[in-house]
């Protein structure tokens, strides 16, 4: 099988050292007895990566998540973006071998940029089975996507749900509208599809959390059009509000 579109995204948590600021704050005062998962919670993230040498690369990312969990319902809103800029440094000696000046020039260009927004509503039908509706928006011009909107209607099962770990699997039908940077006359801009995925969370230690999310999207009109979206993250808490 040949893949017409293959998008694999792994969070920078697993690739390079970075600075991450995470703020978790309930939006309204709650009694101490209320469980943490039954209130509004907001998180903000800042990612920066800088590498230097004969060339320089700088990556910056911003993100925010707002979520609310009721007894049988859940809401989650997520927005974020990441941008990478590369700088090529050229050094040239001007003068004689014994009397010269080194002239340095640099040329910077944007090499990656991605923006996304997501909203999801979950409804529990039993202790483990749930249905959900999701709306995704993505812009990644360096991957050829100028604008993509996806609507998903699906169901899932919670296999593990404890204070230390959670694991869910999901299946959904989807409808996608996509505008490419370069139009492909052989590809449809709107198509139906399917999505399968999992969500995993583990409290490794008292201050360390690991999360992994996978979504696999299939275009039913063109079955070799498959997209993978994988996000892994490892967060270490420094304080109640900083990780």
C-alpha cells in the first residue's frame, strides 16, 4: 500500500530538551472535597528549543487546554501552534593572511509552522462505554495543508480508569474538508472517512506524568490516504502550578 498523505507528529517532549511552563488552575472556586476531575481546569504551555553552531535553529510553541468533567459528560477545548526558524551563518575572511577581518552574515527562514484547534464532547453511557463528538481544525502549510476541518462522531471504551492510569480506545466516522497549498485536481476537497485511536495517561511518580494519544484517519474515497497523529508527552511537576 502506498500512502498518499502520511502525517506523523511526535511531541517535542520526546525529541529534544525544552523549557515548558504549565499552569493548571480551576476557573471557579471549589470545595476541597470536590474531585479534581469534576471542575473546570485550564493549562497553558510554552515550548522553546534553541540550537547553535555553524547554523542556528529556534523553535517556539504555545498551547492551551481547558477541560471540564461532570458525572457523565466531559468537555475539552485545545488550541496551539509551533514555529521553527533556521538561520544559516556564513563567515568570510577579508584581507591578507596576516591582516584580515572576519565578516559574518546570516540568513534566516521559517522552516516549519503548524496551528491547530480542537473541541470535544464526551457522554458516558455506562461505566466504561461512551460516545463523543469532536471538531478539529489544522493549518500546516509545510505539510501542504492550508486549511483542514474534520468532524468526528464516534464511541469508545474505557479499559482502565484509576488514580494512577487511564486507557481508552475510540472508533468514529468522520467528514473532512481540506484545502491544500497546491491544488491537486485528482483529490477531493471533501470526503468521508474513519478514525481509530487511543488515549493513555499514567502517573509514573508523584511528580511525573506520561501521556500518549494516537489518531489514525482513513479516507474511504481513497484508501491509500491514511494519516497518523501521534503525541507523546512527559511532564515533571516543579510546583503546584509549574511543570
